[in-house]
């Protein structure tokens, strides 16, 4: 399924059905997390609209944090930035 043009709720449902974690700079997924709960889990990159390299650097720096988040069955949302 091509999700590049999908609405947020479509991405949400697809991620939930396939046990994916959503990683996004979009605050809409934070709101969906509080309204719908999980799955899916959500990682919110609070870095604004900077270059992709900023997101890559943050994800690499926070790899251990994200591993713990992924392993925690009660964790639904993680904000990084």
C-alpha cells in the first residue's frame, strides 16, 4: 500500500494493523495517540521543519531510548527533540 498521499487516520490504521511504530514530525499523530490510544505506538520528533539530516541525527542519538520504548508494552507515545 502506498501511504505517501494517505490521510493521517489511514496511516494510523495501517500502522496499527501491521504492528508498526509511527515516527513523525507531525503533531497530529500525538493527538491521535491521546484520542485513540495504541496500537500503534508513536514517536514524535519535535524538531520543526528542518532538514532530514536533523531527524536522522536525532534518531541515531536516541536509538537506546527508542529500543526501550519499543520493548515497553505499556508505552504508547514518545516525544524526542
